[in-house]
DNA sequence: GGCCAAACGGACGATTGCGTCCACTTAGGA
DNA sequence: TCCTAAGTGGACGCAATCGTCCGTTTGGCC
C-alpha cells in the first residue's frame, strides 16, 4: 500500500509534484514525532520547504496526511501478522507479532498516536483489510491455544488491550524503551499457559517522578469540539 | 489536601465566592470527563453558571483547576497507599493498591489525563508528598517480595509502567471497564512470584475495529507549541 | 438600612490554526 | 525554443480560545 518511488513514477504526477509529496511525508513524520499528530499543518509545510497550499493539495485533510505518513509502518504491522501465521510455532509467531508491533510503536514516535487515531477509519478499503487482519489474528490465537502455549482464556480482543495500553505508555514516556519492553514482557508472560517466570528486561532508570517530557509537552487528553 | 466545605468556611472567602468555587470544580470534573482536560475554560464556566473571569479568579491557570478538580481522587490514591502498607498481607496490600488506583482511573473520566499531566508538577509541596509516596511504595514492594508473593525482579518504577499503560488504555477506550479490568488482571498475574493461572475478568465485547469514541472524539496526541 | 470592598460577568483584543484563492513559476511535450 | 497545463506559495478571511479589563452587583459588617 505504500507508494515506492517506482510506483510513484507511474502516478501521473509531475516530477516536482512527486518530489514535494515525498518531502511533505518525510517532514510530517519528523514533525509528528516531535510535536504529536496535532502539530500545525503549517509547521509540516515549513519543515518540508513547501507552501501550505501544496501540502493541502496533496493531502486534503490532516488524517490523510497522517495515514500516508505512517503507511509504511502500518504495512509492517500487516506483514508481521502474515509472518506470524507462517511461523512453524504459533506461540513464537504470536510473541513475535506483539513484539514487532510494539517495537514499531516504540521506535517511530508519532506512530502510536496515528495508530490509535487510524483505528476507526472505516474506509471501505481499510475496513476490509482490518477485517482480514482480525480474522488472521483470531486464527493465530486459536492455533497458539491449540498448541498449549497460549492460555485458553486469551481473547482476540485482548490484542487491542495490549496495543492501546502500550500506545498510552510510549505516548507518555516517549523514548523510554525500557518501560515499553518491560510492559511487553510482563504481558507476554501473562499470556503463556505455563507461566514460568522468565527474566525481564531491565527496568527503566526513570523514577516515578521524573517525567520530563510528559507534562509541558505533547500528549494529554484533547477536547475536539466544545 | 482537599478543602472540605468545613475548611472552606474558614478560608476568608465570601459565601457567594465559596459557592461559585465549588460549582466550578464540579463543572470542571463533568466537562473534563466529557471533553478531556483540554476543554475550553469557557465551557467549564458556562457549565458552572459563572463568568470566565470568576473562573480565572479562582484558578489562574488550567493546571490549577485540573489539580484542584481531581484533588479528591489524588487523595484517595494516597490513602490507598497508606492502607496498603497497613494491610497484614503485603501482597494483598499491593494488589489492592493497584486495583484501587486503576479503578479510580477507570471510573472518573478525565482523571487519568489529569493524573498523567500532574506527574511532573514539581511544586515543592507536591514533590514532597510524591517522594514520600515513592518511599512508601518501595517499602511495600520490599515487603511483598520478602513474603515471597511478589516476584523478586519487580521494580518500584514498574508502578509507573502499569499506571501509564492503564491510563492510556482508559483514555482511548473510555467506559470500557472490561478492557481495563483485563489489563490489570494480566499484569497482577505477571507480578506474582508463583504464577498460577487465575481466571480473568471477561473480555471486552468490543472487537478491535469498533472504537466508536476514540477516533473523531477526545484523545489523541496533542501539539503544544509549534 | 446603608455602605463598601469583594465578587461578578461579559465584552474585548490578541493569538493561533485552518483551509482557500489567486497570481506567479516551471516541467516537459511539440 | 516555445507554450500550456500542472504545480506552487503565501496572503487572506474565518473561527476558536485565551486571559484581562472594567462597569455592575451583592454579601455582610456597622
């Protein structure tokens, strides 16, 4: 679903338009990572070195920009699911899947918010691919449960629980990979049927009090329409 | 730290001022629950039936309003910690503490965001009480570990991991108690040294796709200053 | 009851972000 | 090289929110 430059070459856009489009996408990723996905469109445009009008011509709404900016990451998620299904050991696949998606959320700042925001996107195309993803994931869960590795009462919707919780964590503590890894480890451990205590990744160095970024900066709740 | 009406009676405020103050606090809780803590101040004022100026006179900044609006909830958290320390079984205390705080976050919409936002508040007074809370919690953890119920590699900073993750979850899925309960159950289970599989609370009825509220409405990342 | 400081409320100027309009530029085929 | 349609950029009008200023009201002491 990502337009590689090869595909883009066939999209009928003029060379400069294509160039600008890519610039805007790159700028959007950078700005969204830094200021959250509600950063002013003008900031993205400035960062890309183009005018606002150019930005709006390519991406009529903020959501369109966000979606396209993180299309690659979304694709990686989809691919991870496919690979998980293909894995010989379903539990391995399950574990890999969750770790991959969480790593993505952790590393690509701004992606978590985009991920959550994109959820209810009920575009015909997106709805379809999501439905397929849900079906595939359910299959994976069944297999992993049948193999005895995944606890029987794990419910496919628990994936949302994991991802949204993890999203929230990395949104609040951006850059704290340790915390994210710990959460994932704790959860994966809970999901195993035979819950032997496996060693955890090291805890974050941050104490409870030192959340330097969370407060004055990016994310907090947001009021849409008063 | 909460001004009960008794204490308020001695605060030298005129009767109408005191009344308005309480009205504003109540309105703030309601509005913040409904629209997030970034809801326009004017909305809070209107809901309270007072003018903006009155609101600003009592609470010069939005943060002051948020802090005071959720002071009661914060207190409950502190009390929960005290009770946890007093519990005969340290594991019980630990479990209770986490469940209480998460229940609070789950039930009082808007509180989670306030909770996170309040974290780095380095007010002299608040810093002190937080330090004390951290010390107490560490004590609780040590005791629970000594009793053999809490896994040895649990680190006090994991509390932040739990609370922030849970925050994120309930912020995205407000009103979904099931998801919140599941997360808490999964995590608590991971924290036990002897990880027997205990039954989980029922999963949420929501499938991955149906996040009716998350998208167009309240919370997503937010850009502060471009 | 009367007085006055405390409290009130809404209008207002400032700031910020959005998205469009239009005059100018340029890519690339003829 | 020239021509034209596609592309560009920034100025502009609109809307929302902020926080203050100031004329009016009212609680509560004398």
